[in-house]
C-alpha cells in the first residue's frame, strides 16, 4: 500500500512539475511576443498564438493576463532572448536545443555541462541544424469542417499535409517560412487553432541499444529540468519495442 501511495505521489509531483514548466515557457513566450508586437492580441498575431497555447495547457486566464501586463509595463526589466544550441549527445545523437533566456552566459554554461557529463559535446551554431527540417504545426478543431474543402483552401497558404488526430482535431503541417501565412489562412477560414508550434523533424535517425537509450533519456531529463530550455529536438530512433 505504501509503495502504491509513493508511486501516485511521484506521478502527481511529476505532473505538477510538467505543468509548472509549461507555464514558465508560456510566460516567456508572452514576454517575447508582447515586446515584439505589443500587448493587444487583436493586432499581435504571435501573441494570439501564445494565448491559444496557454489555453491548451490549461494556464489560468488571470496568469496569462498578468504576464501580458507585466511584459507591457515600463518597469519590466526581463528581456528574454531566443537562443539555439546544437551538439552531439550520448551515442552520437544530434541534438538541437531551443531556449528563452535572460542570461545567455548562464544558459550556455549549463547546457555545456549537461553535454559534457553525458559524454557528449556542445557544438557550434549551425553545425547540426541542417540535419533537421523546420516545420510549422497547427493542431486545429475540425468539428463542423469539411476537411477536403479546407485542405484545398490551405494549399495556397503553404500546406504540406493534414494528419487526422482524435475525433475532432487534426495536425496541419507547413514549411517554417509559411508559418505566418498559414496562421492567417486558418484565422480567415474561422478554424480554431488549439495549439501551434514550430518543430524540427530529423532527416535521418541514430539507432541506440537499450543501455544507450537509457543514458540518453537521463540527458534529456537534465535538459527538461532547466527552466531556460524551451524545446529539445533529436534524431534518436524510436524503440521498436
């Protein structure tokens, strides 16, 4: 009984930690969006998407509003920068790390330590980025939509593909350069965007054995614990089990 309780407690704490990480990321995204385009989501397309992403992770509206107000305030001294790091992780897996940080010196030092302790190596900017294709991904609400018509309408906006998801959602993929035009097209068609993000899809994969996969997962966990790290992309092949 005690072990069951401990497992449940561990899962609960892990869920809260994940939620806290998501809220922190959204807060930084709001700050960056507001300082780039202003606090009004009606005139700031990037902020509109961040607010939608906040809803997708159940971030309370009062916290979203507070983050917008803080970023728009004259006394807000936080100035987050978006910095990308690249390197070779355990087993020779290529890794691209996106961060939002107010102290790049601190962040790069931490990231270098994670690589070194895992037996990997932090590389130079642009050294591995070519191994990943940048894509825009929109998770949309498909309720009441004619998907054949919508697919045809989105071609001019740069549609790559639409993948069906659950009963009432789907994933819309486009090139990185078409992210803005796709957002506008979906809005003009009255399509609800549940969540939107930019992703990096590897062109090839590295096969690891079970022991190497476990080591790589420890490395990923360390990166995930760092509040400056926003997203991590890699080309480790998924386990066949």
